[in-house]
C-alpha cells in the first residue's frame, strides 16, 4: 500500500513529466559548455532531461552509515531558454524489504552566465523523507544554494558553492561552503561526428556545520542506546561541537560523461577523506571510516 508521502511525490513527478514532455525542446549543448554542459541552457533553447542513476552508497559531506546504503534515483529536469529550471527526483533503496521509496525532492532554480568564462546558479530544493528513512541527511527539510564557476583560460575552473539548509523542527539549521577545482578534458567524434566525451577531474573541500548529523544520531541511530553517566557526558560534549563550523571532508572525483545524440551516459567515482568525524567511542553504531569510496552512474535522455 502506497503511503501519502509516496502518492504525493509520484503525482507531482508525473505532472512534471506530462507538462515538460509537450514543451519546447532544443539540441544538445556544444562542447564549449564546460561546467556540467548537460545542465546548462543551450543558447536560448529550452530542454527536457530525464533518466535514472544508481548511487553505490548514501554519503553526505563525508558522513555515512555503518551499513552501505545504495540508492536508485529517477530524475526529471526542465530548463527554460531563460535559464530557469525545475527538477524532481525520487530515492529508492533496493536493499530494503519494505518501504523502498525513501524520499525525494522538488527543486527550482536559475542558471546564468555573467561573462563568457564566469557562470553561476541559484536554487531552492524542498526535500521529502519517509518516517523510517535512515539517510544521513533525513533531517533536512529544504535547501537554498548559490554557486559560482570561473573558467580560467580553459585550463582550470575554480568554484565556490554556499548552501543554507533548513532542518526539521527542533534541529538547528546548517550552513555549508564548498570549494572546488576542475579541469575538463573534451574529445569529440568517439563513435560519431557529434559524439562528446567529457572527463572532469575535480578536487573539492567541504566545510560547514553538522546539525543534520546530530539529528541522525540522536533521533535515528542512538535513540534507544543505553549509556552510563560518563558516556552521556562525553556524548553531549561532542554533540555540542556539531553546531560549530568545521572542515568536513576532502573529495576527489573524476566525473565522466558521454553524449551520443539525445543519450547521456554518466559515471562518477568519488573518494572522500573524512575530517572531524565523531570518535568511535562516542557512538559505536556510526561509521568512523577515515575515507570512503563510492560512485554514481546513470543514463539520461535530453531533448
């Protein structure tokens, strides 16, 4: 039986799909669009993109569960010729026996170019999670994001991204700043004259507060945990630190994207080096891995 949350998400995504399927479409963007070219507007043309991706493990800012949590994520995105976009996604957990639909999100935003080499975007996302969700970020209710990318002579592209997350009632909000460096390698004509292969080695530093992690620990993983008075004092001491701004992790990734006609194939391996993680003696039921490797892969159609 589908719960109200599931019905709501499925209905909204179905309506979004129906609307965009009959909207104006444009050609695939050219190879000169360096930063996530499939997500940018195509010189005044609208576009519609939909597909499905697989995430090998649910990781958020270097934080993850002790149990690997893979996810299957269907997605849709409609971008107007002005750069305004609307998108939606659902989170399915294939390893769960019940309630496989674990959450989703609806987003709206604006992609813009300031100069030929300077671009950015601003967006708002409303997130939904089931009551039984064990995702690290399940306390997040909505997110505001602003990011800027600068292409320096086609050699390297530094970027800065800022997020303000509104968490569920009773949980403090979070603020993140993410710094990145990317270099793009582009090759055309792999199997066809118009095919494009894009590889973008990227280094990222994630910083911010961790109130979302406090909610995950105290309301999900350790809600019924028994501790001595000394353990409680130690636990409280470290939990207080989660509201402080800190370095969260370093990430090294190599997004690979191949385009052929309307098809887009993506594969992104990610290696995260975790910083300022809670020590294992505080909470044995959480992951204390110093580093995490995971990947995301997907196939999409864009018109």
